[in-house]
């Protein structure tokens, strides 16, 4: 059978022609006729020797003419002078004569060389495979990955590659099916992700894509990419999302920072890490969390103040910075630090997260990117706790204001009304009391009313409205408060002199409220008041008295005065408590006065220092 029975030969880009046993043309496609510099009509029925140019016919070997007699295919090359190109002619004899195909060698070689250059330039490993599942070509990236050379792979079956890469048999079978699907046209490509072993024996994750190619004998190409780092990155990113959930569930800044440090150590492989938060009142970065390795290495972390090294500079700048070699960096907090490389990541306006290594250039852009994600999630969690704290403080403030308003309403409807009624009753009395006595009673009642008004004003103040604190001598403050209260001076005893720092005006009002409350309960009876210091652990004051409540006392002034005392104490950050001691005496305790100092101890300490 000749190509005359194959209609599609007219559409082939290469030259195709057919001869009968007498070597006369029975068929030519357009490309063959063009190569012979004639039309198909001019050549059909003519012999090869007569129909083609002499320059070409002279290059046809004797084997071409013997092919029909010997019934053997033959192949030879010839040069086309007009096209300046070499061609390959393949002749196939049959019962009807001979069929021949003409291929331009230079184009094919250029294509093959170009294709080989492209494959070699690809960073991924590439292997081309023929229809018999044998390796046609392999690039250097693949041989380097597998730790072998081209000579040991080219010409071998695909199984030699899969065995060298340590691919499991189940995956090998899937790869063979994928190659078949691509070769047959059932699929444009096949993709696999599977475990592989590189030339060093390390276990990696490879992404294998099988695609069709037309490169000489090759039918498919297998492109292998090492995706181990990418999969690890995706795993870390997914884990960071889980860390975000932990951060958002934490309700304490120190707990949030501890979670961030642990995530940096466990997920990102950053064992030398710590978090510093801004201490707003003092204006420095305070260490709040760190890895165990960092504590073991440095024995703790320093505070960073404005202008003290690159940490504060990066915090103020607000942008994450990577330092590949700290020995080349100026303005270090500790020029003798054993760390060689470092990343400093600001956590918004809250503080910074730092991680370091004893090796130079230990971090790359991926570390920076992942750490940026971690600190951004940490910032969001700290922002949330700040908002919740502000909301909680606002709610507490509103609750305190509501309590104060209720207390004020009670006072206006009770105690103050009672004092005014007493004044009116004195004027309406029809007894024979002398006027000076009546005036004295009115004056005492009005003084009591005036103190009630002061107490109402104090109770209505914002609880946190504490003015400038100054050092106060406790004995002098007590004397001043007694003079403005209903107690006699000799009723109060200060067990030991002391000083403290407080808002002078409000602390004086606190003492006055305590003394007025005691005087109200005493109701003119003798009373003993003792003021002492709490034990060192509590650090505060205690006021004890032996006054009792008269059974017929009208109103509840005691509640108002103690409410004022508690409000002033809490505004200073102290912890007020009111109860009775073992002897049944009223006991007012003010704990948590950090600035309270015993005057005698301080004087003795000063004398000891002078004698040294």
C-alpha cells in the first residue's frame, strides 16, 4: 500500500511522494513538489531521474534505487542548495512500489537543541520519556536532586528513576497510569504529590507533573518540583491561625505574650525569643515573656528606655527589622551580646517581640513574613484586652457613680432632712429654754448639716480624681482632722509616728469622716480611738474605737461617713475594710498603702547611715 491511499498525506508539512516499480511518480504532496522545484502535475507519471533537479538526483544513492528490488527500507541525507538546508529521506518499499518521506534535518536539530536548552534552564527536575517507558533525556536539576549522573539514567526504564527516588509502589503504579493517560491523549496532564528521597537520603515532598512533548523519540515529560518548604510554610501558616484563636481567648496581656513566645519557639523554630511591653507610666519597655532557652542563656531580660539601643529605635519606628550580623550594627544595648543575628518586630504601640540567633544570617524573608503574621495577631489580641479593660473600667465607674447617686439621694431624704427638722423644732419649741442655749443647739445642728453637705460633695466626686500626692506627716494630719471633727483631741492616740504620700486634702477628709462617724456613735460619751500601723505584709493603717451605737439615734449618718472614707481610700488604690476586733471594738482598716513609712524606723535608718 502506498501513500496514495492515505488522504491526509496532503496535509503533512514534510515532503511525501510515492513511486511505482519503474520509479515513476504516482503521488506527491505540495511540500515534495516544492522541494523538487516543480508542480505536482509536471511530475506525476515522470521518473525520478527526469523529474527532479540534477543537483538533487545526483545525491540519491544507489541503495535508493535498489530498495524496491531488495524490499528493504533505506535512509539517506541530501543537501538542498536553494534552501541551504539538509534533509533526510526515508524510503519504504511495498508491492506497489515505494513511499518516501523527506524531513528537514536542520529545523529538527535546532528544535531538539533549543528544547534541550530550555529543559536545562528549568530549575525543576525534568525527565523526558519515550513510548517504551525509557528515559530519553534528563536535566542537571534532576541529577543533582537524585545524586546521580545522566549516564546512569538515559536509556533506562522509568522504574530506575522511581526506585532511585524511593517512591512507594502504589505511587509508582499511579505514575505509570498517568503516563499512559497523557500519551494516549486521555488527559492533558497528570499531577501527583508524593514522598521522595533525595541524593542525601533526606525525605522530601515532591510534586510530579506528567505533560506531553514532541522531542524526537520522547512522548511525555515528567517535571518534578521539591515542595517540602512550601508545604511546611503552609502548615505553619495554618498553625498560626490556630494560635490566633488561642490569643483571642486569652484575657490577660502577659498570657497573650506567653502564647506568642511559645508559638514563635514551637512553630517558627525561634528558641531565643521574648516580648517587651510598654510601661506607660514609667515610659520603658518591660520584659513580660520569654522562652526557657533565652532565660537559661541570659538569666533574664533587661528593660529598654528611650534612646537605649536599636530596640527602642525599632519600636518607635514601628517597622519590623532584620539584622543579619549584629557585629556590624551600631548603637547596640549590649555591644558584647553573644547573639549574631536578630529580628525585632514591633507589636503596634504595645511593645516588641524579639528573636535572636548565635549564628549570622540565621533568618530569611520567610521568617520575617511569618513573624509579622504572629505579631499582628498578638497586636490584635492586646488591642482587644485594652478595649475590654477600658469598657470594664467604664462600667465600674458608672456603677460607682450610680452607688454614689443613690447614697446622695438617701442622705438628702434622710440625714440632711433630719438636721433641718431639728433646727425647725428648736424654733417651734414652747419650753422656757434660754435663748443662748437654743442658739448653741442651732449652731451645732447647722455645723452638722454643713459637714453633711461636705460629705455629699466628696461622695459625688469621681472616685479616681486624686490630685497631686505629697508626703504627709500622719500625726499632723490627725491633729488637723480632729480640729474639724466632733472628737476631742485627747480621745485619739497615735501608736507610732509615720508618714505617707497621698492627696493632702482628700486624706484629711478621710480622717474627718472617720472621726465624725465615731463621734456620732459616741453621742457625747467618752470614747477612745487608737490609730496604729498594720503588719509589714499588709502595709497600712488601722483605726480602732470603743464607741457604741445609741439605741435611740435617728438617721444613719454612720453609713454616709464610712462611704466617703471608702471612696477616698479606693481612689488612692488602698483596700478599705470595716469590722470589729476580738474586744468588740469598731476596726477600720486601710491596707495597701505602699508609701507608708514608720518615722522612727526612718530616723534610725538615717542615723545608721550617718554613722557608717
